[in-house]
């Protein structure tokens, strides 16, 4: 059963949280943004498949000897990658996601894409799970590189009821974990591969100790590092094929030296009363000096963006620049124009 069609407010992706600082005013908006890859609209339900099963036990052992990876480490990392991919895709209103029970045979080495699945297999998988497409993890590899160096470290010592830090010779170690995951998205209806990409993520951990052994004991394990970075890779690929919520911050003017209604409207905006704030700012423009009028027009533009009216926001941002010479208005117009283009793509991606 497909997810229900998002209402207009979600389609336009304006879910708002306001947060402010004492020295400047800003509003934070969680906006749904389009995916870099536009997936055909008939694809509403996707089945995830693990296609990293070695061709044989002997190949698995050989690959482990070459890469230094233990079988359980690789399998746990793969499971974490797929779980993160599924969870992140489910956070988008675009798809319904189901996980396949099968684990299919893939290529020899994790860095190499195997030949694509044949369309009979793709069709069988899609039919078995009532899915419109098959998203397969085709290859997977991880690496963990440790480096160390001697350096002065801080040590806490206790003297009676007090503690203090001293500097002593020690070791500093770093572990860099890299995961490479190859994904293919198969469309059985169009008999096409919608997307194919090897997605790579890496992360760094560090630790220090008086001896190298102590420092290494405090460093994250290779297995845990690969699992965490695998989760990053899965989530990262989800953002490529599904519209996701992104946090956007907008600053607006909190006050003016000559026009007190700038501040009055800002206080209303602080408590999420944007319609009232816009009314006050608009009423103040005719009597305001040019600089304050530019601030007022700019704030109105931000208000309309918060309320979901991008065209009105663009109009007022342009007015802030053309009528009152506020340079920030010009750059804001370009930003809003880009957002309007994104909204058009987003509505296409979310259409059924």
C-alpha cells in the first residue's frame, strides 16, 4: 500500500521552526528539497536487495586475505548500510520501502560492479514484493588505516583532594575508515537502470595514551568504524534518489535606528505571528526613510517565504533592492528564484 499523497503544505515543504539569538534575528525552515536524480513517477514502492554474497566460500576467504576484512565485519557493515538506506528513504514522502529476504550473488571483489541483474530476476523480485523497482547493493568494501605519532599529551594526576593536569610524552593515533558501496536502481517496467553509482564515505577517529598500546586500546575498533561509515554511505545514497528535508536559515532585520516598527514586527515574528508582522512592516514603509524601507521590504520577503509564498517573497526582495537600494535584496532574489525552480522539480518528483 503506497504512502498517502502529501497535502499541499508538504508538497511545498514548508514546516517551520523559529529560533533566535540575542544579537540578530533568524528563522529556521525545514524545507523538502528535490533529489538530484529524478526517478520515474511510476516507481512508488522499492524493494532493497543485498547482492554482495560471494560467489563461493573460497572467493570470500581470498578476498578477505587481500582486503584484511573478516567475514562478520563485512556482513555487519553491509547490514548497517542497508538498514540506514531503508530508514532514510522511509523518512521521505516519496517511496514505500521493503527489504528482500534474499541475498544474491555479486561480483568477485567489492570494488568491482558485477554484471547487471537479468530482467527475469528483476521482475521476479519486484513481483514477489509487489514493488515497482529493485534497489540493489551490488558491491561493498571497507578499509581502516591507522597512523600514529609521538607527541606530548595531557595527563590528569591526583594529589590529595585535588587534581591537576601535567604534560607527559605519549602517543597519538588516528584511524580513518572508508566504505565504498555500489548501488543500482532497476526499473522493470522500463527495463532500464535508473541510476548506478559507487558511493564512498569516510570518517576519522583519534585517541591518545602514554603508550602506543594504550592509545590503540582507546581507538574505535575496525568493525565499529566500518559499521558507522556504512550507515553514512547508506543514508548518503538515499539523499541522491529521494526528496529530503533540509534545514534553511534566513536572517532578517531586528530593528532600525529610525523606524521602531521594524522591531515591533520582529517581535511578532519571534513568536511565529508572521502575518501580523508583515502587516506592520507594510504599513510602515510609506513613512520610513529609504534605508529602513529597504529593511522592511526585506523582512516582508522573509515573512512570505516562511508562509510558503515564494513568488511574493521574490517580489518583495526585488523591491528591497530596486526601490530602496538594499543590496541584500538582489542576492535574496537569486536565492528565491533557485528555490522556485526546485519547487517545480519537487512537485514533478512527488506527483503520482
